[in-house]
C-alpha cells in the first residue's frame, strides 16, 4: 500500500510521461509531413529524434509506473531503479539517433541537394517549439515535486529539442534564401553531435543510481548536521547513502552508553528517526547502535571516521 505522498508522486510522474507521449505523437506526425515536403536533412534528423522521443517516452511511462510500485516480497528495497533503467534505454535510443543523422548528413554533403517548401518546414518547427515549451514547463514542475530521474532525463532530451527545431529553421533559411546549400547537412551534423553529447550527460546520473553512488557531499553534510542536533548520539560513523528513483536510503552507526537499557536506546533512536525523516522526506533510514568505545575490526575500507568530529573540523 502506497502512502499519500508516494501516490501523489506516482500520479505526477505518470502525468508527465503521458504528456511526453502526446507531444511526441504530435511532433512525429507534423515532422513526417514536413520531411517529405522539404527534403531537409536537418528536418529528417529532427523527425528521427521525435520518433525516438516517442519510444523513449513509452519506456519512461513503463519505468515510472514500475518504480512507483511499493516494495514487495521479491523487491524489498522497492522498484526505484526501474527509472534508471528507463533512462539508460533513452540514452541508447538517443545514441542510435545521433549516429543515423550523422550518416545521412555526410551523404548529403557528398551528394549535394537543396531543400524545398521552406514555409511549411519553418511552420512545423515553430509548432514543435511551442509544444515542447509547454511540455518542458510541466516536466520541471513534476521534477521539483518528485525528483524523478526518468522524467529528468526526458526533460533534458526535450530541452535539446528546442535547439534542434531552431537549427532546422536556420538551416532552411540559409539554404533557401542565402544559397548556402551545405547549411542543411552541416546543421544535421551539429544536431547529431548535440544529441551524442546529451546522451553522454544523461547516462551519468542513471549509472550513478544503478551503482548506488553516494549522495553529494553537501547533502551528506546537511544530514550529519541534522543528526548532530541530537546530543544523545555520539560518534556517528559508517554513514552510507544512495538513491533509487524517487527513494533515498540512509544507514549509519552511532555510539550509545553500554549500560543503557534496550528500551531507552530504542526510544532515543525512534525520536532521531522521526526527526531525520521529517527533515529529509522520502528517506528510508536504518540506524545501528554500537556500545560507546566499540572499535570496528581493522581492514574494512568502508568504515568511516566520526562524522560529528569531521563536521566540527569544517570551517
């Protein structure tokens, strides 16, 4: 059973995925017609990108739907990494698109050809820009509410679509009105390079989640600072963090007096967990208690120094 907050995140991410699919269908239809009318390599590249957008948006919908499912017996940490897998799939499609566009542009440069039906091509590109602006606005709202990796990757790709459509307009104008016949395939090569660079950047965060990369240092330090406000705790160490979709996981060790009863220790940890989960919504927190003075066995490279002491050392 999902909590109200989890249900709200799921609703928002699905709405963004459906909006992305609707825009992709519209753009594929318009650009198919425009590519046929203009013969533009840049427009063809933009069409290929939109067609892959549609496939990627369908993958995003599947990813965010699966990621929103609550933990079950076989997936006790939830299904959040489905978003990273959807993002990786999008990156692969973007890479294929970039390669195909580059090959087509090189052929046009070698063979030489001129575009036609400039007005239709520019009109379609302007409609595409307006639709993409609206989609990006909604996606950014959803990202601010959910932190969804799959929607963020989709958003990065659609931001590049704005430049792609502007490039198509520039290529058509230079080709038709200024007689620069090589403009269209050169812009096609530029679009391919931009897509390849975007794919490389988008892959980074997805891989980080799949490999359970630690939180950024500033967020780790903010978490330690919040824990340090509980004077009952001492020697917070072995802090480990990771993200999976919209879910965050944190675990650490703290020292409590060895003579303290289990009931008292449990009450303290309950209060600490409630406070930290309130300050960092959406985290799943696991706290391990060590008796004061306990020393971990040497040789474990993951055992960290006292995070409270390191926090005090910082200026």
